C-alpha cells in the first residue's frame, strides 16, 4: 500500500512538471472544445489552467455559453474587430495588466455581469452587459460602455467613449470621462471627476466637490450640483439645486424650479418653463447672496429665440469716400443687449454691401467686424443691414467715439483725418503704444483711392479723448508730440479728459501718417478725435476731422496677502487684520486701473492655480474653487470669495483675463505661495476586530470588538480635506513633508486622557512584534496618495508573568487611536473630532476605537499514569477583576514547538531539574475554540514518558498572551478502582 501511494505521488509530480502554459488561438483554425464556422466559434465553456491565455484575432468572434473568469496569471489578447461574447458572468477583474492586451474589438455579457479593474487595467474595446462593474482600481477604457442595468465605474478611472445604462455611477474621485453619459433612471458622478460630454437622465447627481462637466445636462426630474462643481454648458431640468457653495452653470438653464445655494450662479439666462413676463424669476429660489440686480445674480428671461432680438452697429461719425469705414456688428439676444446671440448669423451692410459672418467660430462672441463705404460725399447717409436670420427688434446704432446712441447716419467726406490704434496695455510704453493719425483725401483721378495730404510735414492737430466704455473716467490720454513731450488731453496728467483737448504737434511721414505714442494709465475703450483747421498757408480754410477708438487693457492682476498655511477644502483667509482677499487690476507700472469693473459688459476674470509643489509624477492638481467680483464701485479692486483648494501642497492662485473688450489682451497675476495642509486625519482599523465583543464586555468600535494588550492590528491613517475627500498629494514622495505623524492612544469616552488607564499608568503603542518596540508615529514616507497603513498594538504596563507582581493588571479599556502632526508654524492636523487651537478639525476627524483587554494563556495542573498521555485543557483568558475565558477567541493557536517543558523531577530529570527528553508534547497545531482547547483530541497532549516524575508546562511565543505554568505529574493515580488494560498474548 505504501509503495502504491509513493508511486502515485511520484507520477503526479512528474505529470505536473510537464504541464506547460497553453494558448487558445481563435484565428480561423480549430480550437479543442469549440465548434467553428469560418471565424465564428462557439464554446460550451473555456477551461483554463493557471497560466493559459486566450488570443482572438481581428475578425474572429467567440461565443462562450457559460460564465468565464480569467485570473491573474491567465491572459486575454484581442485586436481589430475581434469579439468575445460570454453567456454568463464575465470577470477579468484580477488579470495582471501585462497579460491583458486588448487593443480593439468588443466584450459582451448579454443578460449577465461584466467585471474588471481590481488591477489597474487598460483596454480598448466596446463593452456591453446587463450590468458593468469597473472594479476598485484605476481602469482605462477606450470604447463605448453599454448596460441594460447598472454601470459602476471606480475612482480614478479614465473612460474615452460614451456610457449608457439604467443607472450610471461614477464613483468618487477624480475619474476622467470623455463622451456622453446617458441613463434611463439616474446618473451619479463622484467628486473631482471631469466629464467632457453631455449628461442625459431623469435624475442627475453631481457630488461635491471640484467636479466639472463640459457639455449640456438634461435631467427632467432633478439635478443636484454639489459644492464647488460646475457645468460648462446649458441645463434643462425639472427641480435643479445648486448646493452651498460656489456651484455654477456657465450656460442657460430651462427649469421647472431652481434653487441657488450660497454663491451659486447661472451665468446666462434662467428660463422658467412656466414663464410669465410679469414675473420671469417665479421659479427661482435665490439663496446665492447675490441680488437679482448684481452682475453675478440670477438673470431670468424667455426661452432662446430663433434669431437675434436685434443687431447693433457701432460706427464712426465720419468716413472717407475713398476708404471703407470699419464698423462693428453685434447680435443682441435681448432688447437691452445685455447678452449676445450665440447662434450663427450673416449680415449684409449698406452702403457698400459688405458681408459679415457672426459666430462662425467658437467660442461664440456674437460680434463681427465689417465696413460701410460710399464714393460720393454726403453729410447724412443712412446705414443699415439685412440679416439671416431675421430679427424681431429694430436696428440700434452706437458711436464708436463715445458709445452714445446715434440715428444710424454718418457723413462721407472727400478729405478727413483717420485715427486708429491697436489694442494695448495700460501705461506700456513700447512699440505697441503708437496710434495712427493720417490726413487723407480722395484722389482726383481715382475716387476709390486715398492720397496723403501732409506727407513729410509737421502739423498741429487738436486732439481730444473721451470715455466710450466705461462711459466716465478720471485720467486723460497722453500723446507724445514731435518733440518727445507727453501732452495730456486734459487740464493736466492727473485730470479727466477735457472737452477742449490739447493742440499737439505731430510729424507726418512720407505716407502722410503720424504715429505718436499714446499712454493711458487706466483701462477701457477710449475715444480719440482729431481736428485740423488751417487759417494760413497753402491749405488755409481746410478743416478736417476724424475719430477712432483705442482699447486699453490691464497688464496684470495682484492678490492681497493670503495667510499660509491653509486647510484643504476650507475657504482661505487673508493675513490679519484684513478681512477679505482683494484682486487688483494693474497697469504696466503696477498701479491700480480704477475703471476696471465699470465696463458695460462684465469682463470675466477667472480663477486658476499654479502648482508649486509637490512635483512628483502622478501628483493631483484639481481646480481651485472660488470667484472674483469686480463691482462697479470697486475702482479696479475686486473681491475674491470662497477661494479654496481640495488638495495638499503649495499653489499660487491666479486671476486670468483671456481677452479685454473683445481684444486679444490676456492678463494674469499670481498670489504669493499658499501652502495647503490636510483639514484632518481619519484613523481606521483595517478589517474586522480580532475578536467580536462578548458578554459582559461593552466594546467600542464599528464593528464592536476587542484585542489583547500587545496583539497586533492594522491601522490606516488617511489625510482628508474639509469635504472628507482624500488628499492624494499627502504622499511620501513630497519632499516638503518632513514632520512625522504622531500616533497616540486616548480614552474612547472623552478623547482627552492619553494612554489609558490611569491605574496602572504607562500604557504605550508598540509595533506588535515579539520585541514589542515602542511606536510614537509614522514617517511621511509611509503615506501613498494620502493613505498610510501600519501595524501597531496597544500594550498595557506591568509584569505579564503570573502572578502579576507589584503592578496591577489593567481592566478592559476602551481606546481610540489618534493621529496628529504639527507644521513648522505651529499649525497642526489631527484626527480628533474635538477642536483645539492648533488642531481645529472642527468635527471633521474620525478615530478608530477598540476595547483592549489583558490576556493570558492558562495552563492547568494535571496528573496521571506514566504509561498514558496527559491531556491539558489549556484556555485563553482576559482580566476583568478576575480571569474569564475569552469565549469569542477561536483563532489563537500554537504548535508543539511553542510548548515549554522545564523543571523536571525524578525519572524525567537528567541532572538537577534539567529535563532528559523523556516527556514531550504531541506533534500538531493547537487551536482554541471559544477560548478553550477542545475535547477530546484538541487538548494539549503530553506523551506518556514511561517514567514517573513531574514537569512544569507553559506555552511561549505570544508577546500578547503570557502563559501560566502548569505542573504535570506522571506516576500518580487517582484513588478508587483502577481498570487495567490487559495485553493479549
């Protein structure tokens, strides 16, 4: 029999050693276990060995008529139009990413569940199933995802393709979705995610915070936009809620009802589906803090029209017959032209017949430049346009000099001054500062050609400035004359533009053009008019006028001082004694431009950030939250409100202006460095407690449980922001993190007494090892993406020998585990839910709790015949005023190697009390059940030595379960009748 067993085992080893990894190639050839018709395969099942792989060529289609799970060491390769259909649950969750080579094709589990993503897997394929689970790790899928039931996509995933299902859940945080998302029932998108596509479902929930949707959202039942989120598109919804704070919609909103939380806003028009002109905002609950009259407050109106309300032509009062006069055409969406029409339009202008395309490119501005022209002089020429689409309102005309309303008439003259200037930055005195003034007349031989009047001459021209937009100002334009002097077009350089202007000597070049520099210390669209009236010389009696506009923009922005560090996710605070954070618009000399913010159309200043640190690869750099408002009375100084950042690290806030009054004059400005630290820590015990709570103990924790003093457990510390999101930049790869995170135990009831109990005092945290080394904290290097895991134990003081000696044994003690760290300026971060000056977590912290007990192994005394084994019912116990059996412990175990046999006597001793090896513990592993080594075969067995004597027995190897010493005596019998075993001969 023994020989047969040996040969069978040897054969098995030889056979398994010869097994090699197999590849199932579906490439147009037969595959064992599958039927084939051309490149179409049908398999009842696919049975894979541990390292087998499936390879499906482009054009091949494989159908498996049962469930399929591909494990870590197995593989799947597909390309092109390859297709794999599984009629059962289809699971590639744990496949090693290196073994998953899917560059094209489709994966389907019709009527069943498709799962992937416990590993960081990347595939390119279309996926369809009844339900789809995108795992617990970062996944990267290029292709469509379609389910008849639920689609669940894990945190940090990247999906490039449309997603559809009954319900679609994009879990927090930081997923990147490029494609439309459609759901029959509901869509939920987690914090920090970025969606570039349209969202359509009856119910849409965008969870806090730092979430952005670039696209339109349609949610006819309800739409919830949580704090710090934004939709860059239009919204159509039933009940729409923008939660506190800083949630916003950049487009229009067509709704049944909308609630604007604190600093919530819709940048375009809100249209109530039950719209009434008498009360256009009847469906709006405005808790934003912005009044309806505030530029950031809600603006309500009728739905989008089929075409513009009207057009507006901005034109000069006078033009030359020999040159087309530039005009600007604006398509207005409402009668006040407070918003522009964003659809496509074409206009044809008169006189001259020039055409212009409006909103022919993105982003839609509603504005186009064109011209009007006429070759015969006339003083009162009507200008106009025809358009596609047509408008419902009448044409409006504005003067390009001062933005005043005109009667849509202008003069065409044969000689005039022309004034123009490229957009420039305020007070920037360089090559961009020149303006152009030319004296021209129609050629006598060609009325369509202009010829210069003042070629190579110096002439004195009266120049005036005016304020077109904003309509008022406090400073004049200054013109550098032919002698290099700056001449203010006001009483002096510190006064406003004057009606009289100033005479300025100008040098005209050979082409009859003067190009003096113009400086302006403020911003806006300036009107410049020029007049030449000669009373002597060859041109005596000649009078010419001309006008033009020059756009002058701020050069940069500056932030007032922001205190540092700040807590992640909280609104930042200024340096005391300031109470607000200001952003100032500056000219090139870093002086405030007081007119910024007074423009007729609010200039959109956006907030962004510049990441200073950390710089390690894979750092997280989410958008900042907040807004900048330049009010009409701000005099160039705006207020930044609600500024926050949900990460850790150092950033500079930036204020950015992409264009000014339609001119490509970008301006930006940075704050000083602002460090962000976690708002709080949370501590958690990983997994379930070693032992469930047992009566009469009242344990703490969730779930409630307890451990022995000194017993190792796994503790997780997570750095979080004020919105309870993990701050992934709190990472050991950030070289600026130098302070360790301190770990301490506190009483669970109040959280104020360190290392309970008070009697006996001296408890400590250890590493849970045999040596029980003291632990005071963990190094920053232990953190990865905001999370650190470490093994600890809570150890009571005192002697663990039995009896305990002079130190009292600790009773069951409820302990919480606290994590704290302190930055160089004294600010600290804590897991405590109790605020303190250095640790103002304000209730954000959450701390792990467990009940800790003093434990021991109790080895009883026993006796018996030297010819028979002795069985010892060893127990595990805890101290609660007395030793009690740990009935919930069914995991503590030891082997015979841990059994300590010493202090032998009589026949069991060799010399003195040394044991001679006659007595031994039986081989095996001993595991307690409900706190006791179970009867009959589970008890600790001392084998019969055949000699009389005694031995001391204990169990070692447990740093957290010290052992009593039991005495086993061989050769001692019970009194009373004795039954002997008779040997058979």
